[in-house]
């Protein structure tokens, strides 16, 4: 399994080999991230749970490629903004643990301010 740092280095090497840094400002990278997330979402739009299960089975490679595209832009943006994703995730999980305590949130999809 590759670490976040390993994957980020690969993404940056890919970008830099093509001299694309000049096109990558935070706004446009965030837009690209959103567009790729929308392409992922298209795989599930208008499908009921049974259709989704069949679609995932039939199109798993395509879905995995869309997830990889999303991750590409996440890694790139975090690198360019000097954000440590591991630390950011640890911080966010700790924050969410307070917002969604197990005793109140287990088995519920209720938003934290309604628990």
C-alpha cells in the first residue's frame, strides 16, 4: 500500500513532467476536483439500490478510475496548499467524534445538531 506522500509524489512528478503547474491555481484545481466528483456521481444517478449493485459489478474499473481522478486532484491541491492530509484527516475525525458521539449517533443518519 502506498502512503499519501508516495502517491502525492507520483502526482506531482506526473504534473511536472508535463509542465502543467503553470495551469494549476487553487480555484481551477478545486473546479477539476468537483468535476471529477460529478463524473463519479453520474455512475449512481437515477439508479435504485439494485441497479447500483449491478452497475458497480459491471463498471467497477470505470468507477475506480473516477475515484482515482478525484484523489489525483485532492493530492495535488493539498500539496500546492501545503496541507498535510494525514494530519487534516486525523483532526477532522477527532472533531467529528465530538460532533457525533457513538452513544447518540450509532445507527442514525441524523445531523449532529439534531442528535
